[in-house]
C-alpha cells in the first residue's frame, strides 16, 4: 500500500466509490452485468484503500480472508457455468455495504457461506516462532521443539493411509502432522487457535488470569508464525482455519478424516471438541494422547484424571484431563465411530520418552 500511495493512487479510493455509485444508479440499463461491475469497482476501491479497520482488510491480520463473503451468480437457463466472486463489500460504512449487498442480491447473485480460511502470513525468521515439535525445515535447518516425532510420525498416526483423503488436523501447532499428511497425498485443512482467541486456561482464583490470557495470545502468535514459516518452506498447499475447537466452522465442509494429536488433554470439554469435528468427518477420527494409567491399567480403567490441583495454582494451568483410551473410544462410539483400533508407541519428549496411545475410530 505504501507503493500505491507513492505512485499517487491513494486518491483513487473516492473515485472508485463514485464509479460504483454510478453503476448502481444506472443498473437498469445493464442488469445482467450489474453485479459483476459493482464487484469489480468495489474490489478496485479496496485495492487502493490502505486500511479498513472494520473488516480487517490490509490490517496484516491472519483473519483477512475470514471476513470475505462469496457471491455466486445464478446461471441463465442452459448455462451450467456458475461464476463465484469474493465479496469486496467490506467497507467502513455499514449503510454503504448494506446498499451494495441489496443491489447485488437484486441482480440475481446468491450469497454463500463465509470463507473460514486464514491468509498466509510472511515470516522472515525462526526467531519469530515457537515450535511445539522439533522439525527439519528446508532453508532453516533443525528447529528444536518440545516433542520430537521425526521418523515416527506414521506410528504416531497409527500408520493410517491418508492418500486421496481430505483431512482436518485439529490443533495443528507448528504443522508437523499437517505437512506430513499432505506429503502422503492428502488435502489438508489445519485448524488451531490464533492470537484472536483465548487458550482454555484453568482460571485459578489466585492467579492474574487476564495476564495469563494475554501471555497465551502472544504465545499463540509465535506458534502460528511457526506454522506459516514451515508452510512456505515446504511449499505446502494446506489451508489454515483459526478458531475455537468448540465451534469448528461448518463452512470447512466435509472431511474424510479428523486428527487430534495430543490436543484433548488441553481442553475443558474434550467431548464437545470431538463432537464438532465429528459433524464434518465422514470416515475416521484419529486421536493420539497420553493416558493417566500405564498400558496395562488402561485396559481396564475408564475414569479420567483431572490435572489441575487447587493447592497448586502455580502449577498446571493449560491442561485439564488425562483421558484413558477406553473413555475416548466410548466418546467416539457415541458420535458414530464405533469400530476402533488401539496402538501404543513411545516418543521423545525433551530428555525422556513418553508412552502415547493412538486410536483410529471409523464409522
């Protein structure tokens, strides 16, 4: 936008708005082209408008795409071509926006669902990032994280065959599972929190929870940065949706498989999270997590273990439940995924190894 202003184009914002209004007034003379012309003018208007605080356009926010609506032209009889446009009608004036929306809908355009996808974020350095998993990133070398799944991601995912599948990776973090699954031949939708949403912290009365939420938002931005750094480095086509796991957007559309990689223990309501993903999932849900019991005890015990301790407000504040596999299988069975397999493997966490179970539950 600085380049546009330097070229003297900043004044075109009002000119394109004038052109748009003229198109609206003259729509009766070229009704079939009306919607397209308004969209074109509005798009050019926003192109030269540096800031739009209401919609978040050009704000540098990862939610830039989240605000876009789509309009689809209803084809004429005998024409099976459907044209779809991104809605550039997100202006700072609500009255102006509503006017143009009404005009477009009068012209025969049908409003479709809001796009859930976040715009890629350019990240220059790994110093701007936080990595949950150790990863070998092209152009950046080995970046250390808490967990090291390198060479064993297939085991972590139960050796599932992802080829040709559409996969939702819930809690993608740095993207190690998303990018691995994509390499197996899948179309991947990554899902995670961003700095626009609050972490599911444990609200100890003794703690400054507002400060904790603020710190977590900054931490989430660095986690998201790690994802986008890897996204570019790997040349990924995966798409990111930022949001809360208790309200996964239905506009993502159907997926074949949903993956929960060590996410449920961080959630106050793990069943609700699974339920949200299950609504979109046609074939299988994969859950990898830590059990509160050993491998033997997990064969018989179904009760979860509550992680926070009231006597230790300075302890765990970002985890809620350790769920044994029998309970998770029960959850998934209730949601329609009644056929399941269970495997166990050990993975490196810091200087030690941790035992992780993996459930593949199918409809």
